[in-house]
C-alpha cells in the first residue's frame, strides 16, 4: 500500500485545492514545481527555493541519465541527497527531451534509441529503462514513459502516438512494480482531439495510476487551443487523483489551468526569464535591461518579499544585469520564483474561501495596469 496519498480540501467551480502527502513532506495544491533540470534550480540554492514556498521540485530524467548518470547518483545516496533537497521531487520520464533535444533518434515499439546531445553517445530509453532510471534517482513522483508529438500534427499521427503511449503506460506500470511511498503518474495524450483525449483517459484509468498528467500541450498550439482542450480534458480523469499539466507556463496560463481543474504545473520560465532580465510582477512583465530603470531607486515590486525587492533598487538590478554580474540571474530568478509561488498561495487561499472568481479578476486587472510609470 502506497504511503503517498491525495486529498481534496475544497473546490470552487472546477478549481481545486488539496494536499499530496508523501513520506518526504506535503505538497499543497495547486502546486507550481520549479524545474531543477540537472539537479539544480539554476542560480538558486535549494534552501532559497524552499523559502519562496516551493513544496516540490522537478528533475529531468534525460539530462541526469546522460550526466552524471542515474547509477552515479544512486551510488551517492540518491537525488535528494545529491542536490541537497530533502522534500519531494518529481522526475519526468525523458520522453519529451528525447523528442526535442536528442540527435538522431529512432522510435520503435520497444522505445527510443538516440544520440546524446552532449557527446553523441548512443542510448536507449524504453518504459522499463525510464522506470529503472527514476528508481535509481529515488524520486517521489515518477512519470510514465510516453511519446509526445509536436503540434500541429495530423490526426492519424496523433492517434498512433497516443495509442503507443498507452501501451507504454501499461509497461511503465508493470515495470514500476510496488514501491510504497512513491507515486506513478500516467500521461494523457491525444493532441487537441477530444475523442482521443477521452480514449487515452479511459486507457490510463483502466491501468490505474496514483495521479494523471495532461501531456502534449504547451507545445506550440497557443493559449486559446490549450484552454479549450483543458475545458474538457481534466474532466475525463478521476476526481480523486492529482492532475498535472506538464510544462506550463506563463502566469496567466497557470491561472487559466487551475480554473479548469489542474492541480500541478512546472516550467523553466521563472528561472530562464530571470537570467535574461525578464521579470514577472503583479503589474505585468518588466524588462530590467531597459534604460528607464537606470536611475530608479524604487523596488521592482513593493509588495514582494523576495531579496531582489526588499533589498535592492531597480537601478541596481539594471546595473548588474547590464554588467553581466552573476548576482543578476540569482536575484531575478528568486524574484520570479517568489512571484509564481505567491500566485499559487493566492489561488489556494481563494479556492478554500470560495473566492476564486474574485481573485482571478483582481489578478488580471493588476497585470493589465502595466508597470509603475517611469520617474
């Protein structure tokens, strides 16, 4: 019997709030998972990621299997100890990265053979190997191995891909075995085709998973198409299990997804944007490299509790970004992660209080105001 569980505490429309309980700690939902691709959330110390309010991180199977290798991480005590994060970790299956990053690759019923984007070495990833790697890493939430076609794709391609993913889902379930305290999530596919999403959800539910992801979105289809899929897709999945939208997204994508019944999300956006000088605030996006900030003694966001906002001016943040100082990426990544976690906390509170629609209206109104006027 798994010692990991999910309980819903409140709903407001389709929006839900609850708790995923694991032996390594509780994950409050809706949850945003910062991405720790290579066993690090870029430019952040683990304790600082935790300070923003993150309950769980995401690690990348594909990157870690290539470097430093899952076997080495296992010898060194597992991913949690290796990266100094003792709370829950979710690992993806590697399928998406193989499709998007790997060199020459060949897809068969067995799995995907590919060349490493690092050194050209040859590897094979199958449902069984993905489960083995994630077991070696020791992650708390394991993702089934799937195939994700880039959209737009024709219906026949989406159908073949989805059915292959469902066969792989069964193999992932079989290979995962019985691991008390660890959860295995299945991944719904089917592109933007409603009937295929439903078929995929039925196949996954029949196999039986601890949670379910909506995969194959945020791959270039646009927000409107994504939202229209999310208007029905989460409803095909069991009510009593967590639902995870993979690779999303911008703040308004996240809010729109939660409104439609999603419990978990992840994205590289807060840290990647932080390193390139793009800052998310309650009043929209700020580009710190713009000259208007050069003499501005005010904080980025006076309502934010992160160090970038409480201890530094826009002028300083502009200066260190322009000078390519390392602290720039550190402070702006921290701020962005804090903002994303503040959004999640705000939504959890609003859903629990039955005020989600009101909260959402305030969120959009604040962002529509735009940045404070220049001095």
